[in-house]
């Protein structure tokens, strides 16, 4: 068959927590504003940890969950735009830390949608090479690209990593990835991180400028995110003969509670079937979907037999959906 199966899931976030009250101390904002506009109450922020530390911990948990050993992995995909270094890639560093070599490590860049894009790449690899055992991580140290003096962005983001292991073999407790749909619109004004790119190179002696930081037009992102995630969710359901009533758990990209609720509403999926943890983690970009998926499974929100719908949206612009039968 052409199906891939999720054999194990795990996530990891840094120890340190910034509550909204903590942010009030260094930027002109209030807990009330942040909660009412975004639903976010706290976010985890790295202190000494890096992308490598978080992907390593998330991977250990996914391996344990799958009952597999690191040695069995054939490919390592990391969705991120905040790897420890430009070269080597996050995936190469992770391979080394796992004590492996001669695997196929690569990073995938699709901003917040990176994990779902990486899942599609992993599925294609499994079709070509059915013996593959593929680690797919989403990790972001977004706070390294946050301007802590800009209240309109700094309250939104957090750091974290999530990981899944994908194989062609079914197994007890595994999730069958029925399909992934991807879409995009090349458009860089509403959401970007420019600094360090070859059009905006850093020069010796530069101090950090605005371009180093994530910049976005919040209102426009909000509208596009709701519209795109809803449309591509309906498309994947229809393609496989499902309706929104068949969905047991909807996991939208955890950007903002209002976006999550609006997508649920548009799809007419009751709120108790819409999973969110944005309240505790903020927007962790490429890590948001795998963290939410791993947590929902861990706490029993996702049960055996459940049909799970993922919907994502991010910079690029990129978006996508995924159907998984647990
Ligand atoms: N605390 C207090 N006031 C603030 C803050 C803050 N942290 N941030 C902005 N404000 C002020 C603004 O200055 C503005 O004041 P003004 O009217 O005097 O100019 C006022 O609040 C309203 O600002 P808006 O931007 O209009 O507020 P809005 O209701 O649109 O909410 C938000 C802003 C939360 C960013 C919203 O647009 C949103 O959620 N957008 C989606 C963005 C997002 O989630 N991006 C994540 C990255 S993209 C992704 O992950 C896919």
C-alpha cells in the first residue's frame, strides 16, 4: 500500500516559562490584552537550550513511544528555520547527537507549515523506499527571532520541538496517514524574517536591526490563516469521502486561540473536538502541530480509532492539511 504509519510521538519544550505577567515587566502590554486577543497565558523560552537539544529530547520520547532504537532510523527530517547553525543543518547535528552516521538528514523550510510539508516528503520517501524508518521533527527557537521590544509580536511566540516516526509498517497504536494536502502562495509581505538571508546579509560590525526579527501584518495573517486552513481541510475530507462530522479531533496550527476557534466554527466542528494548547505554549511555528499531536495522544484526547485532522498555515505563504486514522 502507499500508506505511511505514525509509530511514535514525542515533544519537548524548554524549562523556562515566561508568563504574561513576566512580559508586562519589559514591554507595554497586559495579561488581559494578550489573553483576550490570543488566548496565550504563557510560553516556554530557551535559556541555554538550542534547537538541537529540543529535537534530541523530542526524538528520545518518540523513539520510546515507538519501541524503536535510534539505530533503526534511515532518514532524519527537521522542519525549522531556526537551526543551531546555517551549516550543518539541524538534521545533520541531530544525526550526530543520536550517535548515527550515513543516514539521510535534511532540513525543510516552510515556516509554520514545515512539519506538514516534511510529513509529505517522508511519505514520498517511504513510497520510494518502503524499508525507510523516518524521523520527522518540527522545531523552532522562534524567540531567537523575536524583538522583545515589539509588543505586537513578542507576546505571540514560544520555543519547542515535536517528533514523529514514520514507517510503511502498521503496528498496534500507530496512526495511518491517509493523506497530506499542501498549498501555497508566494507572498513575503505579510510574514517574514529577512535578516541573514542573502538579500539581507550580515556584515562584520553590524548591530542587530529590524530585519533580524519576525515581522508580520497580524490582521492579514489572521484572515488568510482562517480561510486557507478551513478550505484545505474541507478539500482533504471531501477527497476521501468524509465530512466534518467524521472528524474526532481537529488540530489546527496553534497560532492564536481566535484563529483556532474560527477554523473550528467555519468547519462546524464542535469546540470539544478542537484541540488547543496555545494557552500554555504560544505559537511554536513548525513545532506547534507535532507538539499538539503528541500531547493530544499522550493525554488520551486522541483514542484508538479516531480520525484526526491537522490544518496548518505559515509564512511563504504555505498551508496544508493531513488526515490520520489512529
Ligand atoms: N499589548 C497591548 N496592546 C497591543 C499589543 C500588546 N501585546 N500588541 C498590539 N497592541 C495594540 C496595537 O498597538 C493597537 O493599538 P492602536 O489601536 O492604538 O494602534 C491595538 O493593540 C490593536 O492592534 P491590532 O493589531 O489591530 O490587534 P488585533 O485585534 O488584530 O490582534 C493579533 C493582534 C493578536 C496579532 C492578531 O492580529 C492576530 O492574532 N493575528 C494573527 C497573527 C499570528 O498569529 N501570527 C503568528 C505568525 S503566523 C502563523 O503562525 C501562521
